[in-house]
């Protein structure tokens, strides 16, 4: 859907894992080690693509089904948590993330975060960057929102997140979403919002075309393209 006619927006919503933080590589390491322990081969990009943007339990069930893993969802979580809970506090911001967030915050652009991560994991991931995450008006952790019955690509999460901005809450067409996953991009589009995709370099070309705009890094984003204040020269 990559589009030349970009509409001005007033509010911005960010995904977190793989977009603002480099946590996707940690998940890859954890799942790769798990598959290796059970002799199930490599954790492939194709498998990762099916999991991206999904709630933890759903992502683990996908893993079990795809490779016939002899574990329950709870057992997969227990085994991978043993690694992830130690590594999450080392999470680093992706290139351009802090620059963009500080710029939008300075310009009084309302920002929110919408993540498929449970809050206990989110707090570990962001523990080194609390000053950055304080700039968000609100943070929606999808698994802990009873109003959200379906995960991405369903639009529920982004519609709820947008409704939580102070009154008057923006219309979907006034919201810009930043995403790295296909499921997340589809969720934003299904919500009637524009979406900037910052995909993994392995992402197929046809998947990149789904978004309103696709860039290689947050460093490439030009706020004025969507009617937002430009970076200072």
C-alpha cells in the first residue's frame, strides 16, 4: 500500500519490540537455543515472521505447532524465560529511536506506546531507558487490557490506545503508527491509521509494500512528511 499521498497527523503511537528496542534478537536467541535442545533444527526467519507482533502465548503455540515441539505453552515460556529475564535488562534502543522520541516530545506531539509484551517483561526491557519511556502519554500492554480480545492484526489494540489520549481523542485518520512487523502494520491499517514500517532487513519486498511508508531506520524518518514539526537543522 506504500503511498505518495501522506496525510498530516496529530498523534503518534509506537510499537516497542524490534522498533524502539533491539529485543527481537533476544527472542531469536532464546527460541534458537530451545529448538537446539530438542533437536528441532534452526529457528528460521519464516517461523519468526509468523510470531512477530503476536502475544507471548500465541507466539509460543505457533512455535510448538510449526516444529512439533513436545512441550506445552507454559513449558516453552518457562524455558525461554530462564534466558530472557536475564537478558531483557540489557536491551538497547534502536538507531534513531531516542532522537525521534525526544523531538516529538519537545514539540508537544502526543505519543503513546502499544506493545504485545506483558508489563513485567516491558519493565525489564525498558529499565535502562526510563527517562525515554516517561515521554509517552500512556502505555498499553495488550495482554493486560481486558477490553482487547484479539491481538494484532486485529485493530482493537490501536483503537483502544488512540482512545486513551486526553480529550479530545484523535480520529484514527489523525494517528500515525510506527511498526516493524507485518501483523502490526495490518493492525494499524485495519484501524484506519497510517503506518510507517521499519522492518527487519530480512523482510520480503512484498511485505514492505503493505505500509503507508517503509524506511530502513528511524534515522530516515522525516516528520514533516506527515505534517509534524521537522527536526532542527
